[in-house]
């Protein structure tokens, strides 16, 4: 699969990840931004929770990571959380999860 096909598959997969509070998918809510797939299949993107104090930011980030991981051709991920009160801490946690 080429990068464009992998990116399309990732977006289709993310469209099935619902924000439990709203019932709307993370693509329509624009919670995942600046998605890019490099030549090695690594996905890099920004996750912006729906509010700075979003109580489900961690589980929602994990759902996003899992959805992307399931896409054929994805070799790894780099997620950056922004506009969240605990963004720095969450970025550290997610980085360590993705490094495993």
C-alpha cells in the first residue's frame, strides 16, 4: 500500500472511533489533526481532546492509537497531545506506550 492509501485507511478506521460523550467520531470532531504517513509507514498526528479538561482524554487517545495500529501498512506512531491541561504528562505516557 502506498502512503496515500494507508492514510485513507487510517482515516476510515478513525471514523469508527467515537467520542463516548458525544457519540460523534473523532474525524468529524476534528480531534485528530495533521495526520501524515512517512515512507516507512509511521503515522504522525496531533490529538486535541474536545476540552482542556476532557475526562476521557486518556482512554480516547488509547482508542485512537489502537485503531491506527490495526491498519495494514502502519509500522509505528507518533502522537502529540495539545490543548489539554495534562498534555505534557499524557505525551510522556503515550510515548512510553508506543515505544513498547
